[in-house]
């Protein structure tokens, strides 16, 4: 997927504009909720019994947007 001409290192503004372009309601709220949930990955993975090496591998694939 590309947004604003690139496939990585999106900015918050680009993601919100993308959401608005496709009539997604409240893209700002969705973005904040998504960040909140993904930030809890390690704790949730441990709670669910995910092996530490698997947790680390998945966490390494998480990408945050550029401010």
C-alpha cells in the first residue's frame, strides 16, 4: 500500500488525509485507538502465552508513523 507516494514512514497528517479521502469517519480517533492497542502488544502477548522470541519478532514489524 502506498500513501502520499511512499510505502513507509507515513506521517500522522498523511494517514488522516487518506482516511478522509475515503470517507472514513473520525480517522483521528481510529489512528489514536490503533496506536494505543498496538502499544500494548508485548503485555498482551505475554498474557496470551506467546513465546518471547515470537513476541519480539512481531513487535519488530510494528511501525509507527513519522510526526
